[in-house]
C-alpha cells in the first residue's frame, strides 16, 4: 500500500490493521490447514490394512475415500456461510474439535459402518474449518507485504499437504498401525483449537447475520454431492453407466437451480457478486483445473513407485519430498516476494506452465526410468510452478472481498480444490485404465512375459493420462493470464491507473471491516 493511501486511512482503522496476534494466529491456522489437506491422502496408504482388519469388501473400499470427499465437497459452501454467520473464530474452533472427535471414532472403528461414518463426519467438520481458516487470514492480514508472506505459507501447505500425507501415512502404517492415520489428527486439532481460541481475534462487525438461505443450502449441497459422486462412479463403473449419467444430469439441474435461486433471494448463500468478479472467477477456474492435474499425478506416482519400482510405503512418501521442497520454494521465495511487485496473472500463468513442463518430463516414464533422471526433476518443476501459482491464487481469491462475504469466498476456493481433486482422480484414472487396456490388446501377441506386459501397460496408461494433465495445466495457465486482470496488490497510487485502483482496494477493505 502506498504512503498516500495510508494517509487516507483514519487512525482507528490504521491502528486496527496491525493485529498484534496475527502471526501467532497464522501458526494455528496453518496447522489446521495441514491437518485437513494431509487427511485427503494419509488414509490412501493405510487403506489396504484397514480393509483387511475390518473386512471391507473391494466394492466398498472406495467409500473410505468417497465418504470424506462427498461430505467435504458438498458442505463447503454451507460451512463458509456458517463462518460468516457464527463468526470465523468460533466456526474454526468447533470445526477443529469436531474433526478431532471424528478422527477418534475412525481410529477406534470396529466395523465398516463405523469407519465410513467417521470419514463422513471428518469431511463435514473439515467443511466448517477450512473456509473459516482461509477467511480468517483474509480479514487479519490486510497489509500487502504481510498478506503476501502469510498466503505464501498457506499456499505452500495447501499445495504440499497431500504429499506430506503420503509420507506420514507411510510411516504410521509401516511402523505403527493404520489406526494412527486417524489418531494423529487429534493432537493437531487440539493444539490448533486451543491456540486459535487464545490468540485469534476478528472484527466484531465482520459477520453476515442475514437469515440462512435454506433452499440454497439444499440445492448446493445436493448438487455438489451429485457431481463429486458422479465422477467417483465414473472411475469405477465407467462414463456410460446409467447411474453415472443420471448423477451428472442431476448435478447440472441442481446447480443450475441453485444459480437461479441465488439470483432471486434476498440473502443468498453464495452472493453471485463473489463469483461474477472476473479475477475471482479466473482463480476458482484455473485453480480447480490445476488440482485436477495434480491429484491424478499423486495417484499415478504412488502406484508407479510401489508397484513398478517396488518401493515401500515410507520410501514412496519420501520420494515425494522434492515436490514439497519445490512448492515451499515457489510459494515462499518466489510467489511471496514477487506478489507485491508484479500482477498475479504473471505469477499464476508462468507458474502453471512451469508445472506443465514438470508434467511433460513425467510423460517419459518407463519401467526402467531412473528416479534422479526423470521423477526428481519432474517433481521439482511441478512443485516450483504450483507453489508460485498457488500463493497469489489463494490471496487473490479473497482480496478486496467484503468481510461479510469472506467465508463464502474462501469456501469457493476449497470447493474448486475438492471438486478438482475428485474430477482429477476419476478422469485421469479412467484415461489411464483405457490406455492400459489398449496397450495389452495391442501387445499380447508380441510379449510372452505376462508380468512384464502388465507393468509396461500400466506405465503406458500413466504416461497417456499425464499427457492430459499437461494439457489441463496449459489451459489453466491460459485462463489465469486471460481472466485475471488486476494489478499489483501493493502498487502505489502513483504507479498508474491499475496500481492506483488496487491501492484503493487495499484501503477499502480494512475500512469496511471496522
């Protein structure tokens, strides 16, 4: 923010901008975000052990993952609205304690139903705390440079948490027991809840106390659940399955009805002004596409390293470290440092393209590919690019938003991630399976060793799907550069029209808060 802009602020507002507890609060918000993101992948590695212990059938094992995704993805908008209504701090703490309780139930599960119920509860409480966490950052960090640092940390965790989950899941499953992939959430949640309760403060007048839009809640929840479940069904039963098609048609009708209702009700669950802004719309769309590419890769690399290369769960987890290192570097050292100097589109667009180059390297995977020659550089570039793009995306999604809409705007970021993850896993896995089948059909006569044929076909399937991921990242980069037209968040008012507009936005938001 420029000195000129700062002088226009009244003293009370200016004093309130520097919340003395904001950096302490960031520690507990980041801890909670890490717990939620890693929980999306930590159970994947533990799933075979849990399936064996509880006698879960092959047909039902997917529900351990799906129950979490459906509850989380379906209830996010509702969770964001609750955060605006109840207050972000209260919603955040309740979400954390509920998540801890659900994790305790999951760890102590003695039956399939108990485990699936706990996963659904985890998703529901995650849908409360995730948008509350991001919206707390949005209202607590208003100085452009500090906001860049805070969102750099948050962006690194949001992007790299899934890989951390693979490492932690491998350790806990191999050396302790699958139940610890649930129990490990309890200390995370309790420490974050106690810390948040003691240090977090938020503007008293930042809440949206308007009546809850019940039709909007019902339509959005059913529409998102139908969409996420449709992609899950497509992965297992195929895209032409009658139920899959019905779910997609139902999702389209429900979400269209939701938009119609939101445009007409006095107090909408999702004010259309939040998504109609071209910058926020560009963030939601490009971020969702990037997550599609990334989540599919997590799945493929995990299988490649364990099945083709014979890595243990722990070794597989550590094999993802370069991606985490790249994300942390891209987010905190590139994105955070340049965010106040260049427009977000010039970080997001190139970031997604660098990630696409990393993906391009991974299309070269073969059975005999070396880790250091192909996987290591591919992961580094992918992490570096994603980290650079995620940080300004997270910040821009809530930049300049009215405090009363901060919760639902944050929920839309999480919704794009959750829906993107579900689509990525289903879409790319289906593409890989089709390519694998085609390879087997074409090479059965020429390859005598059935095990070798199986491995070659699997790798060929992964490579085909990763090519699609490269294209999806290129589209994400194009959308980021085309849609997002805001200038530098910290530009001075004298730096031109675009910068001046953004300096004024920096002033407008904190003034509205107080």
